[in-house]
């Protein structure tokens, strides 16, 4: 890609410099209530299209700077020591990084606040809940602290929202990756790169979000158990199962009792939800059974309907924010009057949400004719599961999806920028994490396929930073 530096990312022989754990010079404010100050300077404006960077490994030799490639084993070892799975065997991380210009992040920040404002509006929620299951009809006040917006930044410029996820995986892993790569690659030498949050500061901020949510819901920080739940298969084999344990460890360091379990291990005693005979008050829900249809959720559903537990994300937040059918409303103006979307909001949405259609009998023919322009996604899919490329789609297949009640959307294809590592082309995306309208974290992934999320080596998660 244009503007990309060549060479490997790691170096030896550098003088000792401050590590991320030695300071609090981070991309975003650490204290609640502070906001990002994404000011675009001359440099960031000039380099707005220069997003992907491979660092040069350097060793000072007299008056000249020579480049010495160094493999990333030490970086991978540091990731494992910080609690991540075996890298790259179980969890792949790319030993390069991408930079996101501050001008783009300023625009994304405005977009996220617009998204939050639109989806919190009573008119929007009323339409979203119109045909939803009964469990969804309970309007809830919880706000998820690991909400993630996924973007593509086309090589031609600009950026587009691909989807929103109130159940985003990888926020703790990405914090570890960003902090440790920044140190291992010596990025503190690069003055245009905003330092990531040190791990201690990042963990403190996540703990602060959780405490804020607990106090808003209960009026105080409860003494009962904080429970992180996921489906049994994910707890046993999922790529992010260690991240869930790291979240429990974070809670423990704040003096909270915390456990990791699956919904079927809970029970309702008529007054409160119990897990291993301990009362539960606060639930971090990582299950992909978004509407809690499994019988395993019986006790949790009862406690939730009784208002006895905090749960985020939950069926209400999923139906009003994360369901992919909502991308149609965000991308097209046809329902703006009913949804009470304002003209200035519509301009922002039109610029940054690719055209999306829920597949129906009345639009099937037109979508089939223009299938090369779209990717086809299940309404309730996740992690790229169920995605159908345009080459595998035709009228007959779209009809079968409708006949069998398999809800899908057709979203206009948005290309991604690319980088090369060891002669292999990878395609990158951006994930932005925000809480109550404020960005607090960035992450990225480099995929082995341009139209799908393929993260086996040399592809993988990508260190991601803001650039000034």
C-alpha cells in the first residue's frame, strides 16, 4: 500500500526507554467524563491515507542507522506471559501495526455519538421492538462497556461502518497486544504515534466502567457475585476463553467476587439468582444466544424479568443496537420520519453506512441481479459465520433462505486496505471501542482473505494506534 515502510518490526540494541507501564501518556483520557481530543494537525492531514505501517528494526552503529530484522519471539512470549493463549499457534497476532489518522478518529467519534443518539430514541426502539420476542420487550438501562464498532477504510479514502457489536470479543487481548507491541517495537521513538493505554491504566478504566454501571443500576456497588457467562462450548474451546478469565481477574483485583460459568449453571430460588449457591447481582453476558432461547437461560430469564440482576449485553440492547436488520434503517432514509432521524443525522449515516437491505421476496430479484455489489450476512451471525460471497448467491438460493426463515441482509461490499508480511497480502479492518459515547480503545485485524475474516497465520490481530 502507498506510504508503507518496509522491513521487520522488532529491534535489539536500543537504549532503555520508558515502557507503557511507566507513564499514562495514552490515546484517550483515563478519567471518566474526559473526552478525546482528536485534533488534526498538518502531519495527520497530509498522511490521512497512510494507514498501514511495518516498522524498521534498527541498531545504532556509529553515525549511521542500519536495519536488522529480528523475529518476534520475545513479543509473542510477552503476550503469553500476560495471559494470552499460545501465540501464534492458538491466537495469531501480526508483528506489524496500523496507524489511524486523528482526522478519521474525530469523524468516527462524531459518528458513534450519532449512532448512540439515534438508537436510544424512543421512536427507534418502538419500531425495533414491534415484532421482537417477549424477553426483548423489557426496556433496560444497561450500557455495555465493551461495545465495538467495526469499520473498513477503503484504499480510495474514507471509512464505512460494517457492523456494530454490543458483545465484542478481544478488548482485553487487544489492549495487551497494543501495549506490549508498542514497547517491543520501540514505537515510543515515533513521535507521531499516540501511546496506547498502559495495561494497569486500561484495567483500571474497565473496572471504573463496571463500577459506574453497577452504581447506576443498584445505587451502589453490590456485594453479590459478578458473573461472566458464556456458552459451554465457548468456555471449553473458544479462542477468547482466556480473555474471560482475565476479566474475572480484573474484578478480583478490585475486591469483587467474580466467577466464570455458563447460563445452565445458574438457578432461581424464588428471590435471587444463584451460581454455585452464591447470590449473583452483575452479569457480563458473552453468550451468542442473543434472545436467550435455550432452556439453559431459564433461571437467568426469570431473574432478569424480576429486575434482580444487571445483565449486559441483553436481549433489549441486542434488538435495538446490534441486530443486523438495523443496518438497513441506518443506511437508507425510507423510514426516517417514523424513526425520527434528523436531517443532520441522516447526512452522517449516509456518508458512513454502506447500503444494506434485509432480503425479502419483493427485493430478491433486484439483489440477485446486482449480487456482485454485495456480501450476504445472516441477521444474527457473528465472527463471520454464515457469510455468503456473491459468487455463491443466486435467485434460487435467496428464495431458499426466505422460504426456510433464514434471515439475511445484503450489504454493499466495502474494500479494505492491505499490507504485506513475508510476501503475503493481508487485508485490514478497524475496531473502535466506546463507552457512553466516548472512544477508549482501538484494535484491528489483518485477514488472509479480502472478503472474509480469516485469521490463521500469517494473518491475525493487528496492533493499532492513533497517529497525529
